[in-house]
């Protein structure tokens, strides 16, 4: 009988060890799954953090670029309005030169004022567009009319400029109105 008691005791020990081992395995599995969850959550937060930093850097760059563009074109409205005055000055200069009175002292004073206006606008980034004998580009030029080209090589090129075009810091603020050869 003692033998049977020993066998029962051994069987109980074996069952207890098995239960203890499976409890430890369940515990280890639970710890591992919690650890995996925490690692996944950590990776998620890292990803969000990196994306937030990237978005902020993009925001700073975009904001700086917009600020620079704003500063470059801050006077765009007033410069656009002054283009009509500049055109009138050029027409007056051409008229005076055609009339032959370009040698008078009064004209020299007026010419100084015209040149000063041109210089001030150029210092602000204004630049006249060169159009004569250039290939017509619908994105840059506004065609008023087409006339027969005087030479074969002038087809598709600008023959005359009716209204001068201007760039402000390499951006078109007024398209030139041109006559194109066909």
C-alpha cells in the first residue's frame, strides 16, 4: 500500500509540476504579448513623432518661402500702377526726340526724372521683357494680331511690340502685347 501511496504522491507531484509549468508558460506568454503590445505602441508613437517633426519642418520651409515671396512682391500693386506712368514717360521721350527738341535744358531735366523713375523701379526688381525677334510664347506674350512675315525666318516670331511687358523678380506682372509674323 505504501507503494500505491508513493505512486499517488509522485503522480500528484507530476501534476503539480505540470500545472506550475503551464501556469509559468501562460504567464510568460501573457508577459510577451504585453511586451509586444507595448513595443507596437512605442513604434506607433515614434512614427507619429517623426511625422510631426517632418510636418513642422515643411511648415517652417513653406512659411519662409512665402515670406520671401511676399517681401519680393510687396510693392507689386504700386509698381503695376506705375507701369502706365513709365509707358507715358517713354512715349513722351519718343515724341520729343521726333520733334527735334531733345537738346533743350528743360528736356534734360525731364529726362533725368524719367531715368530716376526707371532706376528706382529696376532696383525693386522690375525688368523689361525683350520681345522683338523672339519666338512667340503664348505663356509669356499676348498676341494682338498676326501679319505676313517680311522674311521666312521671322515666321512665328515677334515682329513688333505694341505694349511693353515687365517682369518683377523674374515673374511676369504684365504680358507684352505683340504682333506675330505668320
